[in-house]
């Protein structure tokens, strides 16, 4: 190196060293801006609380700015896909587990396995539902908002009908679908004598897996086996479908017809239905919405001939494949899922330590039997059936058949036949 070049190199090195020693210069160079996306239908209060959490993270990490992007559940994932097409994908995004395969196949999110591999074994064991963030043996996010689907109910209606509380039966393993139907007949009634039923045991039948699939499993039925094959036990499927549709068509403890989602509103209003199916993550918001207008309680799903079953599944906090700040995005996603206490805003910890301790105490401020959650998770559990690239096609056929059955247009036997044939065709690529 010539003297002149050496002189210029030394001057440049000195300037760099000075810049590194000046906090203002270093902070400016290291500033990271992240966008964090989630869906929310709970109103301004929850969004403000979420923003407060982000402020807490930014206060501890002054080199990071995080912008919260929210959208209602309806249209949330299509909006993310549109943003990805326009190359403005959020750096971190909560993805509903059934949508994860599509986001992976389109290259929108990236695996977090390289970072998880550097975590301690204790940390990895503390994650409650890592399977919900896994696709093709790679992990794409630590799941939040997980936990089981449970039964929420209006305890005042059960008391008025002079029947036991479901939680008392569930505690001694006597809460069954037969009891559910028996109680439903006593609760469902015409309140004003005009010949029209004003109060039902439960809302309309739903093609949500919280409704029909839980019943399938408690009757020993399924649609796709654990190894990805069509489930073909026609007798079990027919019995499950007969029971599901019969709640409306035979027992008349649910209104006629069906809908795509679980009708929680009719339950929360406290007048039209006694029970509803809910994800455990919805309990805090539902408790607030009820606002003590009736005694709000939660129990496990009833057992069927094949025993108990709980539908479970979290929503992974995923990282964009295009973010320029992948390391910082992972750090925030990890903190949000495992350390932030965000579950207090929308219901279920990602950490077993939190679940066993603080979460139980938290639930006890809203319901009298918080152990319902652990009881549900201690038995047979699984996510929704058919999760993968064929899920939309599978669902379309299943739901068309279920809707026809709910109307009484086809018999349980014909519905079972259609479901098996449809599943076989989709999985075989026909």
C-alpha cells in the first residue's frame, strides 16, 4: 500500500471508529422498522392494548420500530396475499394454521428452524402447540391463540330449567351427548306461548369443525386418517352424521338449517341459545361482551360412544420470506408468542409454564372451572382434518354435503357415502 493510500485508509478507519463510538450515528445506522399483522374483530380496545404491548417491546429495544397492521377476520388472509403480490408483505404476520400451507407453497413465509435450533431444549419443550406452525416437517412460526375448542354456556338457563350444571357432570366424566340432548329438550321452549320456539339449546348446525368434526371423533368417525388416506368406516360416519343433523331435524334443540360459522352472537345476547362452541382463546372477549348479564361458564365438549375429543390448534406468528430484518423479526415473534403476555388479551398461552400457572389464575377470574382447558387437552386431540394443499377442495365437498344433510335433503347414509367418495377423489387427484 502506498503512503497516500495508507493515509486515506487510516483516515477512513478513524472516521468509522468515531462513528461507531457515537450513539446517535450507531442508532441511526441500526434502526429497524417492522410491520406486524394480525386479524381482530374485537374493537378498538383490543387494538389499543396490542399497540401498548408493541410499545413495551420498543422501549426495551430502542433500535426497533414496529407498526401494527390489523384487519377483520373476513378478508384478512386474502389481503395478506394481495400485499405479498404487491411486494409489501408485513415482516411478521399471524397466520391461521389452515392457511399456512398455501403461504409456504407461494414462498411468502420462511422456516424458523435455524433460529429454533439455537434455542435451549427447555425453550423448545415449553412451546405448547408447535405442530400448528409446522408444515412438511419445517416450522414456520410459534403458534399463538391456540388451545382447545370448548363449550361455553349460560348457567342461568340451566338453573332455571332445574337441571345440573355441565361442569359438575364433566368433573365426574358424566357429561355426554346423551345428557346434552336430554338437557336440550328441557331448555328449548316457546317462552311466550305463540307456538314459535324462542329459546334453543344451541344455535344452528355449523359446518365449522368445532361443531361437526368434534362429534365425528367422539363417535369414532373421521374423514382423513392420520397417514393421509380416506377414512372409510361408513357405519361410524353415518352414526355421527345422524346425531349431528338430528339435533335439529329430530331432537329440535337447534334451529333449522345450517351456517358456515358457529353462531356465537345468539349465545352472547343471553336470550336465544343456552350453549355455543368456542375456541378457548375467545373466552376473555366473550366474558367481556357478556358483561355479567348472565352467568358465563365453560366446560369440555361432551363425550360420545368413542369417548372424549377436543379440536385444538394455534396460529403461527410467521416471518416474511422477503423481510430484510429476518433476525430482528424472529426476535420479536419469539417475544410476542412466549414472553409478552399477549394471551391475556386473546386467550391462550404459547408456554406450558404460563398455561399451568398464571393462565389458570387468569381464567379463574372469569369462569369457575378453569381446569376445563387442561382436561380437554389431556384426552385425544387434533387439528382440523385435511390441512394441506387439498384442504379447500376437501372442505368444499364436505360442506356441500353437510348443508344438504342439515336441510333434510339427503339421508345420513347418503351423506356418508358422498363424503367418503369425495375424500377419495380429492386425495387421489381425480
